C-alpha cells in the first residue's frame, strides 16, 4: 500500500523587523503540528520586498528562533534567490492564457471598487503588472484545521490578482505557492491574518497543477482577560534573552494547558513538555471561544 507523504511544515517570516509575538505564535504552532506528526519543520525567509525589509532582520529572526529552541530542519531558503522558479511559473501561466499583462493602476481600479474583472486602464504603463485571471463563479472551498469549512468567491471578493507587480517585484501569492510546492510542504500553519489569502493560493495551485497542503490558521493573540489584542500588540518584539514568558503566552494563545509549561527553566525543556501535552483539538476550541466571546 502506498505510504502517505510524511508531514512537512514550515514557518515563513518576512524580514521586516525583529521576531514578534504574532510570528512566534506561527513558529510555535507550526513547529508543534510538524513535530507531533513526526514530521519536519522548515524555515523560509520571505525576503521578496526589499523596500519593506530591514537589513540584518533575517539573521536576527533566525537567532531568536534558536534562542527559543525552535531549530529548523535542513537549509533555510531565501525567496530572494528564487527568481528563476517564479519566472518559470509565471511563463507557464502566461503561455496557458491564465495570466495576462495589466496596465490598470490603483486609481483606475478605484472606480470599479478596487476589484479587477477586466482592464480599465486609462493609459498604458511602461511596466505592466501580471495578473492571474479568475473566471466568473470561482468558488474555492477548503477545510481549515482550526476554523473548519471555509469558502471564498475569488472572482467577486478578490478579482484577478497580481502575480508580478508593476514595480517588477514578485507577489507574495505566487512565491508562497511555488515555494510550498518546491519544499514539499504538506501542512501550512500560520497566523489568522493569512486566512483570506488561502483561497487565492489554492486556486493558483490548481492552475499550476500543484498539490494543496492542509491549512490551519491559528487563534488570535488575546490579552490576559481574553480580549483581542490589536495588530500593534501582536507586533511587539519577543525577548530572545528571556524566552519563557513569550513561549508561555504563545502556548496559552494556542488554547493549550498552561500547567504543561510551569516550573521549567529552559526553552528546550518547555518545548519538550509542550510537545507531549499538545492537543490540536484545543486550537479549534480556543478559536471558537474567541469568536463567541468577541463576536
Ligand atoms: N511571510 C508571511 C508573513 O510573515 C507569512 C507567509 C505564510 O506563512 O504563508 O506574514
């Protein structure tokens, strides 16, 4: 009988600053899911957008992960080295007619609600963007391990989306799909902010004939009273010199039993205990409690 693919998870930070509470949550959640399945955990640096990047941030993020005991398997991949793979995927989509050059500016699209369904450019641009055509009635459904069934009408809610920007930079959606497939990722575990990108990524995987991984979008970071924290709080850097408080906070956000991380003095010991106690069912429960409390 064929064996199922071994689980392979990943954490994919953008090097736009120090590792923060939101990214630690994604790192810990993805690490726990991978290790619990006896699988691998990879790290990919998503350095696609030089204007938003901070020099030295990637190295700093990797050092911080190590300080937390979160050590990737295998080599870390940098998206800045992956131009050829993205270009090949784009060329295939252009050749099949799924992708097209687009001269529309943000201002042009504002007049049609910001959603691209057909070109409305007032004038041609020297460097057009490339978009993926999303046919009418494109409904993508998937099962999220935390949120349950999710669906999105990609044509009306998103529209034809950008694969290569007018400034020549690769769009996150293209790079993430190409790289998840290249790295053989079977499980994507990440922050809730990326839930609404997932249908686009699945649609793109289908267009490129790539497999769709399983998805889990983690509960939101809440404060001690259970109130949702603002995006800026999730963006607070974590302290590599004192990892245990941040690890415990991330563990609590994942809805796990706080007792499992009490009385431990090193992040390695905390992670070992966390792995034994980790219960993925509690992720969904943590998310549902947040929805009921704060809807
Ligand atoms: N690079 C993205 C971020 O830092 C995460 C991408 C992903 O996990 O798919 O928000």
